[in-house]
C-alpha cells in the first residue's frame, strides 16, 4: 500500500507562526485550518448531517445530478480533491469519471493525516484498480507538489473558498491556475447569499455541535503548543456581516483571563467580551464567482445550483495566458 506524501513536517511550527501573528493583531484571529485534527474532522462530519447545515446536502444534490456531465466535459484522468476530509461527495465524481472511462488516479489532499488515511483506505477498498495518492499538506502551500496525469480536475468543494478574505481568494485561485496547464479544470463549490437567519443557524446549530467544533481549535492550540486555554471560558457565536456578505465564527471570552502559550513563547490577555475570529465564510453571487474566476485565469464553462438555489457549483477551464 502506498503511503501518503507528507509535506507538513512540523505542524507545531506552522501553528506557532499563526498564533504569534493572529494573537498579536488588534482583532485576534486564527486560520480555520486549525479546526481539523482528528476530533475536529469528526465533528465537521457530524455538522454536515445536521438539519441546519444545508450546504453539504445542496452541493451533493448538484453533484448527484451533474457528475456525468462533469466527466463528459472534462475527460479527466486525475481527480484532485483539496481539503478532502472523508471524500464522501467525491465518490459521486469518481463514479462519473469511472463510468466515462477516463479516470486513472485520485489525489486527495488534506491537512489532517488521520482523516486522510481513513479516506484513502476507504476509497482503495471501494475502487479496486484505481491509483490513490494521498497528500498530507496545506492547499495554500503545496499545490505544486501534487501528483497526477493530465488532464486533471481539481475539486475544491464545500464552500471552503469562502474561508479566504477576498484578496487572498483571488491569490489562491491564481495559485491553482498556476499549477494547471491550459485545458485542465477546476470544480468549485460556493455557498450563495441568502436570508441571514438561515445562514446564522447553519453555523450555530441547536444541538451545539458547531460550538464544540469551534472550541476544538483551542484544544488544538493546547495540544500542539502546550497552552492552557480553558474551553469553558469561551462561548461560540456566529455573526452575519451584511456589508462583507460573510459569516464570522467567533469564540468570545466569558471573563478576563491570561492564557499561557509556552510553545509560542507568549502569554495572551483576554478581556471579558473580547473574541477570537476563528472563521469567515463568505457567501457568493453568480456574477461575482464568474468575475473572480476570470481574474484568476479561468473561463467559466458551467454553472449549476441546487433546486432551492442555495449553493452554486462552477466548472472552469484554465485558459492560455497572453
């Protein structure tokens, strides 16, 4: 059995840098990728099954309907999935490409080694004869190291593109374009703007699973950097920023406290009511998605939504640069 390619040699060092940078800012924040240790990945899979969390069901509806068309249009030999997690929705694409007769290799990339190993084992068991090359890495840093025979289809699903700030979003899409040759493909999932109540509830469910997921980021800092965050000292909340059209997930301090983070060489003071921004999740409009893809060197070839127009999936081709 082929072992995954590992490009994250020192997660503690990467987290140390993010903690020093994010906790020194006027508005404290951490990147959303630090949700995803083994426990965080389990919690997110639970979130995708909650009644309030519509994006997974809406995206699955689109992929179920359009997987055959995606395979026909792309003729991809390699499917690359960024931030693969359990790769559940990707099976729809694998089935479509296999039935079309072009699929040779599947390359899932994820920051969580444990989640990736489970996904790779399951895919290998269910798709005998398919070459599966797991990659443990950060999709903001390691795209150029991805294996696979062209033409490749890079799938970036789940609305994860919304976790980037707008300027970083275009920079990221450009980095994807830079590793593709003209004629290769990007499949992008984007959650769409809708009524604020639906959005807020999707990130603050009644059962409290999203709150556990949010707080798990502090557990990751405790584990990797020896910090002494008291998870009971913070409360989870979601907030709709109407001006920027994104959801913010926040951990708000319930009292004044000082948190020691030996692995980052710092003590961090929190005042009661102060919060850490743990995620932004931008929501999109069709015209905006098309414009950002064009700016990044792609041509939008297909645009699909679910029946309730809650979620959009775009298929874009890397174009020849002038």
